[in-house]
């Protein structure tokens, strides 16, 4: 899909206004208490522990926000962690897990994925890359036009936005399509973007607000020591003021 998204480029010289809700306007009714959210949590590389640690921590934040663990599927490349329902990460495994979530009308999709990345797509250690067009096809099959939030933490992850953007989708990425992200060292607790997401998530009410908080956190972490990664976002017209789950 290529229509209906409102891309936000944090590399612009002047920040674009974010579509934060007007206090006097009705909130988009896409996330009321009756909605069931289904989550796919993916770590694509077991060469460092930071990716799986982020997957587990972010899923914990989602559960605290009311997501039912029974409506979550986890994928990891670390064989030691493939227990208690955690599956092996592969492109086919991602598609199968999304279909197994069984998303129905009145429900929503959330995908969190963290790994290394390239200008081609999302890296799966020992396997192939998950390409943007392939992820779009998977989301189309599994989620249709239901509210969908995709969080992609990887170098060059902005490459996913042109293929994924759609009126019913929100996409947050760790970097612009031509930039690396940082913090992928063996001793890191989290990558920079994952750490900022985890730190800022509890304080944000909407996805646009979370994007802005994470973007500022990344700017502070990178400072003048790194070439800016410029996290990206796209907010589809139908979900532009979507609250984070049931906040």
C-alpha cells in the first residue's frame, strides 16, 4: 500500500506539526475499551541480547496497558528462548504467526520488531531479510483495513514507510531510509531507539505524542557524537489521533 499515510520526516529543517488531538474535538473511536488488540513481538537477531530483551520489555508494557498475553505471539532467533510458545523467527514464521493471531472485525494489530537492518529490509540472523513489500502483503492478509501499529527498530528502517503507509496504519521507525541507528553493541541493555521507546512509552497518550517524545530522546542520546538517525513516522488519516490502546 502506498496511499493514505502522512509521513513525518524528523530530518527536515523545521519540525512538521504532529496531529495531536484537539481537546474540544471527539477522539477517533478506534481504541475504546471494547477493542481487542493482537500483538506480534519479533526479535530478528540473537548475536546480542539487547533485541530479545527489548522484545520482552515492550511486551510487558503492552500487557500493563491491558493487552491480553493470550493475544500475543513472540518470535526469537535464540533457540534457548524458544520455549513457552516463543517461535523461531523467519519470514514464513512471521506470516504464520500473524495469521494465527486470527484478527477479526473490531480488533487491531500491533507489530513490534527489533534487529539489525539494511537498505533492503529487516535482518533475520541466519535467514533472509523481511522486505517492506512482503511485510505489507502479510499485514494485508492478517489485518486487512483494521487499525494497525507497526514499530520497526533497525538501521535504515524508514525504508518500510513507502510500502506500508495506509489510512489505517501507524508506522514508527528507528531511522530514516538512508541512516543507521545506534546502540547495537554487545554490552548494550537496549538499542538507542528501543531504550527511548521503553522510557517514553508510559508518558505518552497517543502514538504521535510517543513519536515526538522518542524522537527528542534520540536527539539527546546521539547529540553531536553521531550522524543523526532521524527516526521516521507515518500516521494514516483514519488513525492520526489514535490513542495508545485504551488510554
